[in-house]
C-alpha cells in the first residue's frame, strides 16, 4: 500500500541510478509528471514517456547518471519568497549544488525559477 507516491518514485529512481540502470519504470500521476518535467529541465534525467496499462499507467524514465540523491520532503514546509537560501542549506549539500522542487500557485518548479518569479510555495523534494 502506497502512502506517498512521490517518495516511492524518487526512491526507485535513486536506487536504479545507484546500481547503474539506464531506465526505470515508476507509477504515474500528474504530480509525478510535473516533478519529472522539472528534473528533466534541470538535466537530472533524460526523456520519459507515459505508458498506459489500462489502469493509472506508468512512466518509463531514461536515467543519465546525474542523480546522487533524490528524496521527498515531508512534511511539506511552506517557503516564503525570500527564504530559499535557508532551505537550500538544510536539504542540499552546498549552495548551487542541486535543486529544491516546490509547488507554487504558478505550478511545480525549482527554487531558481520560483526566485525569478518572486513566489513562494511548499517544498516537495530535493535532488542533487
């Protein structure tokens, strides 16, 4: 039984990267798709495609060997528009290394895009 689909997806991707797999398959949802799009834009994964199995479907993700660690952030902390540096120091190993993924009123994005758009949101995950 799954309680947090995003956590499950990030663990599967992280474990597949650690053993050297080139592809992995994960369950699909709209939140997972948005997070994968942010990771793809930030060049942590390659292409991914949705495969319909008659139920909820799944994503086949191309791994390119750039993920050292990816985890979901629980609880979903609220972040104000000037606080990104505080949360980077808490979850990322150093400044400028890795990304925080958050959900905002303008959609799912990384902390750099949220700073440019001057918006806050809730933390979903981190990747480095």
